[in-house]
């Protein structure tokens, strides 16, 4: 199998021009669509004439032309057959899991995942009779050992949030195939850097709120999968996106479509700066973790799976050990050095800094945080690409020295 080249694939699909030949596509905001001949309406409802079959659109909770433009670009980027867009990353994740799991089903999931996903698996799905076993994402054998006869899904992030542990996607794919399971991968931290479908994943989910949109001004998600699975999600009788209704607004789809073409440029620059800052912190003796540093435990596994031209991503961590020290460093970085903002989320053009244990991972009980190797003083830093890089290196150096981290 040749390596998937996401950047090439994104330009190979049919260009969508605007109504008057505009270089931007138009925004099709209609909630409903005219049927020219009355006898086509029943055929549309039977699924015989939908846009997937070259036919017409029906209603925008089902398919919408502008949302479709974005979905096609995402499918090309991921190398998946089809894609669907949703109103949030959590909608993409929860609808996908609810489509695949029913009362009595079992899931094996990474224990180091986004807090909302963890809460959904640990607290919400059990109320519907779906149980999850949590395992270390870097321990492939642990996934296999946790499989039961009723297991339906293996679930992981490639680069774990926030401990930056790496999952071995090709190995997990082999296990999933051997046991007839669906491997779902959340690639939110590493779009373009990893192409999980080419590595053997069945379904890729995204929070497009982060790097893909890149401007921290919309909440959005997507599911990239086979055509068959996306049509299941959109089924008029049992489709979880169609019936639970977390639809993407066409205006949001347009905004993201206009930013997707420069995602490759942005990812390269996030990676270049994060590597420079991580190296500088390492030289200063700071407790930095970044997958691009050869000393990082997961460096080799990352390299084996990455699309090299996009680098090692924009996420690094600094373990300040205690919440007090983490807070002092965040405050210094924001208020004295103007290095970035104390805020959750990631993938913005400015740097965002948060203390995971007391923010995005706070849904995870403290005992479980300790088990997954999440220290209460772990700062997650999502490196942006604004400002002069040499200034950034001086700012971070002054800050870690001021709080006594080095
Ligand atoms: C933010 C995030 C989500 C949730 O996405 P929303 O768009 O906020 O619903 C899921 N997974 C990861 C890895 C995230 O960072």
C-alpha cells in the first residue's frame, strides 16, 4: 500500500465553484429543497435518489450542499470513502459510538482520552447498557486482553490527550480485524500528520474546533468512514446523526472549507515552532515532553506512523508537578511575557496554555488521572505561530527561570 499523501489528495477532488464562477463556493443555506416532479419525492425518502446517488437534496439535517463540499474535502484528506460533518467533535464521537453499540455491547478504549469522551464512555453509555474497559493506549496487548465476546469497538486517540502517549494504529488495526471489531481513531491533535485510515483504522473522528478550523471561532466535528457507515449515520430510521440531529450549519461548513486549504501550511508552522521551543526547554533542563525530541519515549513510534512533511505537531507538555507551580508558570507566561493565553483548546494561531488535571481532564477522577500518568501540575501547551520565534524562546526561558522550574 502506497503512503497516503493528504495534501495531494485534497487538491485532486472536484473544485466547487461559486454560482457565478466565484473562486469560493456559494453558501447554500436552504433547509429544504424543491422537488421538480412530485413522483421523485417518495424515491428520495426511500433513499433511491439522494445526493450520494447523483440525485437531489431533501432537507439539510440529512445532507446539505455546502456541508457536502466540506465533507468531500475531509474524506479526500483522510483517504476515506465518505465523511459527515457534525455540530461538534463530541457529536461526531457520541453518534459514531451510539451507531455501533447497543445494550450489552462492550468497548475497549484508551484511558488517556479527551475528558468529554471519557465521561461519555464511563458515565453516560453505562446508563444505556454499554460498558467500556479502559487501557493504556501505548500498550497494544492490553487492548487485546480486554476484548470480550460482546466487544464491538476499539477506541483511541493517536497521540493521547494530554500525556502525549502514542498508540500503534497498524497493530491495533490487526487486532480489530482479527476479532471483527471497528477501530475508531480520534485524530484531533494530529490532522495531516497521521492518516489513520491508511494505517488501518476503520473510522476517524475529529473535533474540527481545534487545528482543522484553526481560528477558535467555531465548534465543529466530523466522521470519516466508509460510505456504508456514513449512510447508516444518516439513515432516516436509525441514523444517529439524522435522528439525534447534531447537524452542522452551512455557514460553519463554509468557514471551515475556506480554512482547510491552508491547514498544511499551519500544521508545518505549528510543528516547526513547537520543536524549536521544546528543544530550547530541553536544553534548559525543563521537564518538557514533545514527540519530536529523540529523547521522548514515543518518538520512534511517532516517526514510524507519521507523514513526515508535517512534523511532530503543535502540542507539548511541561510537568510542573504541583498545581500551584503550574498556575504560577501559566500566569507568568500570559501576564508577564505575553507568550500565550491561559485557555483550554488547541490549534489556534496564538499559543493556548492549560493545566489539564484541573480543566479538560477534570471529568476524569483524580485516581484515574494518576493511573494514566497525568500529574496535577501538567501544563498542556498548544503552540501557536504568531510573533517572532526568537522572542518566544526568550519569553519561555525567562518564565521557567522565574518560577524556578529550571
Ligand atoms: C476538543 C476535543 C474533542 C471534543 O470536541 P468538541 O468540538 O469540543 O465537541 C474531542 N476529542 C479531542 C481530542 C478534543 O481535543
